[in-house]
C-alpha cells in the first residue's frame, strides 16, 4: 500500500561514479574528483541524502563503494532508492528518485538539441 504522506521534503543527491566521482577509466578507478567529493561531503554535513547511482555491479561496485569510503564519502543508498522513498511510493522503481542528479553524461533538456 502506498504511503500518501506528501508533506515529506527530501533533499536527495544521486551521483554517478565513473567519470564523475573519479576520472573515467573503467574497469579501473581513476583519480578522485576532489572538488566534487568535498562538495558532497559538505552537503552530507548539511543533512542531504546521498545515493551512489552507477552502472557498476558485483565486485566492481564493491570496489567503488570502498574507494568512496576511503575518500570519506558514504552513501544513504547504493543503486536503489532510499528506504523512505520506497515506503512513500510502495516500491523501488528502477529510476532513482532525487532532487539533483550529478553525472558526466547528463544534459539539460531545454539546452540540448538531438
């Protein structure tokens, strides 16, 4: 059953790994993007929720999560929605619910001609 409490206000940031948190060199892990990591650490201190949203899976995902922890960066969820969001909507959709998506492959629809 879906929770209908719409008064909940989340500040959720979903961030990609390869090419975003670190330089792109999959399957290896590139140099850290220190300005972004520092900005995310600051957002976490402000109470924002962080989700690691990456195509990595299995051992490669575990390596990425461990690498992030070595940078001091921990996540409220990894490749899934926050438990509160799953409860709110009654399921864990394939698309991550976030207020901000940080990804090296992103584009602003209004500014992008295909």
